[in-house]
């Protein structure tokens, strides 16, 4: 198990990534319970490492995130739903036509 403590950000992402991919073909668990801050660079390190580990036949999972890291993970892991803008295309065409004097 890899324990990430403190900040997982631009300054620590390479160390996190290197630790996660050090053993090829392994099942890697990352404990984020001691992580106090994570930004998109830290999240990118985890997801990039996950892709590499999975390509080598292993798995990478993380657990224990709290506070701000949990909030970030919740935001980026939210299910993607198509956004529908009813009538948006019609309104846009009307604005474009109006700006052309049509």
C-alpha cells in the first residue's frame, strides 16, 4: 500500500506517479487518508498511473480520501450526463441572423 500524506499537487505528482508504477503487473492500493490537499496535477498523477498499471495487467485503487481531496474526487468522478439545451440552436441561429441583418 502506498500512503500519500500532505499535499498531492504539482510539486509531489512525479513522486506519487513513480511510486504507483514501480511494480508492474501488481495490484496497487493508494491510501489518501493522510492527504490534506489535492489539485488537478495530483489527480492526473493518480489517473495516469492507473492507466499504466492497468495496461501492465494490474489494478490501481485509492481509498480513504477526506476533506478537499474527497471533494475533488467527487467532482471529477461525477457521472457524465449529456447536457441538453432545449431551443439553444434555434436561439443561436436567430442571434446570428440578427447580427447579419437578415
